[in-house]
C-alpha cells in the first residue's frame, strides 16, 4: 500500500516511483527496534524481537526488508512509526526514560513557582534533571530520526524501481536550504515591560520575531500595546491560559480552558499557540482553534515533560501545523547548563541545517536582563544574520512558516513537455529538488 507520510513529506510524483510499501500482518505489540544501526523506532512488527526501552533495541529491521521490483516489503508500518515519533506515543507511561513527576508534587511546585526566584528554581530543576546526559533517545543535541527514516525509505523505493533519483518540491521557499524563527514567551509583568527593549535588539539585526502573551492572571494586556507590537512588524501568539502548568492535567479541564484560549485568540487576532513549559498532548489538539502550534520539542531531556518529536521539520497534527522547538531554550542554556556561549546553539544549528530543517528558538524577555544573557542573545542574532546573508537560512515569523507549509502541502509536481513544474498557490516561490540514492540513504540536489 502507498505510504502517505512518505509522499506528503517529499511531494514527489507518485507515477515516477512506486510507493508500494507493504508489510505482512503486524503482531499488535509495541516496542523498540532499529531501522539501520543509527535509527531507533517505536511501533509494531511482523517479525523480530521488540525491546521495552530504546537503549535495549538491538533488532535491525533493515536486515529483513525485502525489495522485489516496486514491491517493498517492510516488517513494520512506516506511517505508524513516524506518527508514533512525531506524536511522542513512545513516551507514554515512562516520560522518555525518567520517572514522571507525581501530580501532587507538580501542583505544589507550580503553586510555589511565582514565589521562587530563579536562583532557587534552577537548583530544584538541576536536581530533577540530573543524569539527563545518559539518555540516548531522543539524541542530544538534535534528534533527526524522522528525517533518517524518510531518506532510508526513499532510497529503498528508488532502488526497488531501478531509479537513481526522483524530483520533489523543495522544503523551503526561494531555494533556502533551511529556516529559522525567533519566539519570545512573556512569562511575567517584568517580561512584559522588557518587550520594547527586546524588539529594539531584534530590530538592530533586522530580525522580526513573535511574542507569546499569557492572557490571564500573569499581567494585564492592553490592546494598544499589542497594536504597537504588530505595527513594528512583530507578531503575537497565545502562550497558554494562565501559565500554571495545569493546562493538560486532565481532559475535562483542558476542554474548559481550550474554550477560553480560543476566545482570546479571536480577541487578539492570532492563529498561533504555545503551552506553558511545553506541556502537550497532541491527541487533544482538536479542541484548539489555531492554525499552528509551537509546544512540541524536538527532544525534551531538560523539559518538564519528557519525550520529543524526533524531527526538525514542521508537520501536521490534524489541521494544525506543528512548528517544533528544535533549539535549547535560553533559560535552560543560562541557568541549567550554565552556558553563556553560542557553542550549544551552533551545534544544534549545524545539525538542523544538515537536515534542511527548522531552527526554532525560544528567548524569554524575563531572562535576558543581565549583561551576560543579553550579550549572548545579541551574539546569536548576529550569527543568524550572517547565515541569512550567506543564503543559508530563511528567517521568518511563525505565521509565515505556517502559511508556507500549508501552501507547500497543497502544491503538485507535474510534468509537461518533458519538464517538471510546480502547480498551486505560492508555486512561484517553490523550487524543484532531486533526491539521489547515496548508499542506504539519499542526498538532495536543488535546481
């Protein structure tokens, strides 16, 4: 049967390569296995042992893949495996390798959090996250499991059809090799007061960003202030409801809060959302009336909720475009890792750009008030500006990334008079690329 995820990822002509990805009946049991020695997967299998943890996964499904002409037989369903990763279904019950925080402790922490200065909070958080370096899945500093899976599947499909390359619609507009976006979660009244200064800093480097505002309890939002943000070319999104850490505590409470969140989105005229502390449950997103969400981290070793979507690309959760957080947050960098250089951010940027993905940053006006933090942030903006000038990344607002990803998803690659072209709204910005077999994976060539 055709692999829907593979064809929607590449937007390639299905009549050029047969997407016959077949599998025999699966056993219904979920667990971990490998698809290539460097790629851990989670899902059902038709044969081979499944492991209870990613570290124990030893069986390599590549060893039993059968390629017979266009018929590619896999011992697993690739669509299911990719969705398990993107929606973090592998993390259910064990929080991706660390014990889940008991509900009573979590509630007590968020009750006291407004009274705890950063100097106290960071020590509590370091104790909670101790040993995070030993976690091998998702992979630090950036996990690109989903990208490796798509490349490996495409290489197998091409080899099965005797082809060496296939055209597809490139990931980003105007031929940019990657994308970057800057966002600012505004957590406190002090952070709200710091927003104009932060806009000045962003403007100094020609980078427009988006600000996330908490609509209830934290501070008073004035319509005139939001208008000023927009008039300066910046954007806004809704940041949770009241930032108390309980948005996803249970299904009924989420529904009640989602109704209020949706009303604030309409009131403020925004189509973007991010939850507090990156708490999330993708299966509940249908209650949110947003075009895009930014609550899912690429990996979450140092986040309140473990897991990670294991991809550096935007993806759809129902009708919502998910723009995953792929860069470590400024608070985490400064106060938990005690790092005031660009080394970690540069390592992450390099990895994301290698996969032609999205580099999504969160920098809080609440935590950029010191000399060290503001200088580090300014150095980051200068580096991003250099990458843009070199044509290596498209720096965009989240709503622009959302709009492009939606347009791209509706485009079609058609052949006329022996030449390929892209049809659809926004196609004038699209570029055609070719995926070429390179060993057990593919390499990209942009035309």
